[in-house]
C-alpha cells in the first residue's frame, strides 16, 4: 500500500509542474554566446593559421603560384567544432555562429567554400 501511495504522490506532484521538453521545430532553445556552431569567414587575409591549429584537419586551402591562399574549404564532416580556428585567427576573420541544424542528405552541403586573401 505504501508503494502505491508513493507512486500516486509522484504522479500528482509532477502533474502541476511545467514541461521540461520543447516543441522542437516550432520552438528552439536559446544558445549561449559560448556555443560553437557552423562557422563563417569574413575578412580572411590567407595566413593559414586556422589550418595549422585545426586538430581534425577539417580546413584545407588552395594557393596560387605566388603562394598566396586563394580559397578555403571547411569540411563540416571532419570538424569537431572546437573553435581553435576562431580563437587563433590573428585577424578575427572566423566566427562561430549559433547554427546547429546541419543534417542534410547531400554531403556536398557540408563543405563550406570561402575566398581567401586580402581582397576578401
């Protein structure tokens, strides 16, 4: 009998509490400023620091004949979203956004291509 009363007490206690879950696609959680999601690049000078500090090798770049970086590719399939590229960029060209919905059926969408160099 005691177990039955404990069970009923638990049911009635939770009956008046607010729900913990959200109706996900319609309502989304607020992401903190420290959240590291999909990255964007703006103002890249092509120094290549981001590639050197990336632990997963998710960043690749192409150089021209003079050795200047002309384009970057961020491979989100390899990226572990550690934020090293953003933290160590001397020109603050890389920013981590709060975008986290990266699921796709096309793998090509998981490669972000950006132009490099001072003319960006």
